[in-house]
C-alpha cells in the first residue's frame, strides 16, 4: 500500500527541489547592491506624499462588495431555472422567499445610501 504513494512523494520532492533552486540561484548570482531608489516607497510611478496612514473613503469598496454579493445571489437563479419543472410549486415558493430576502437586502442598502454617488 505505501508503494502507491511513491509518485506523490516523488512529485513533492521534485517540487521542493525546484523551489529551493528557484530561491537559491537568484540569491547566489543576482546583484548584491541595493540602489537607493529601490528602498523608497513607490506607488503607480508617483512619489508618495503625506502620511501613509491617512483616511480614505471606502465607498468604492462597499459598492464592489455589494456588486459581488448581489451578482453571486443572481447566479443561484440558473440552477433553479434548470430544475424548475421538477421542483414544481415547492421550488417556486422557495425562490419567491429567496427573492423577498434579496429585495429586502437591496432595499436596505439603497435606503442606507450605499449606492449613492
């Protein structure tokens, strides 16, 4: 039985050897000096200004998370539509409950102003 795991062991050893080689070769043959420009913080080609801990609006993040949330919920419609004839009235009621929950969440987000620009 342990002989069946030999290919996995060989794969792990080859992967570990490759990782060590990939880390060791640049360390041995790469440049040893660190230029001054490499030590400076860099953001999109612009020199940084001000404090790095300044506050920034999270509105774009909230909109993106809400988009992903509602997009994933809509993905559940496809499997439901495929088996709708098999589920009959039960499936229709369950999807109605799902839509009500989805619309309540959407209404809450809209009322809180998370979608206002």
